[in-house]
C-alpha cells in the first residue's frame, strides 16, 4: 500500500480540523506565556495541546488496535492522554484556585 494513501486514510476531517485548532491554541498560549504574563497555566495549556497535536498527528483518530498494528504509536497515544490531563489540570488550577 502506498504511504500517501495510508496517511490520507488515517486522518479524518475531524482530525484535520482538530490539528489546526490545537496548533493555534497551543501557539497562542505559548505567546501568552512568553509575552504577557508568565503564568504557568498558560505554559501547561500550551504544552498539553502540543502533546495532543503530536498524538493526533502520529495516530490520527484511531483507537488502540485489537491486533498488533505496527503503524500505531503507543507513545503518541500516551502523550495525547497526558496532554489532556495537563490541559484540564491547568484550567482547573486557573479557575478554581
């Protein structure tokens, strides 16, 4: 199977939209951290979204396979999960503390 065809099948429309939105949110939070407030929550949200972008880029919107799939990256899946936890924790810290 051609790699470009496999890559195209991996990304759904929702995955592509999420990638673009998550990259923008990540860059905005990094810029906010760097130039406006030096708030650690901005940095945590930026890193969290960057981890989610990495996981989505590597795996698309696929779930962990039942069989051994050599194209599925478990590290990217774990990174994505850590990114989600970081974003929720930073938002909770920002608004609840």
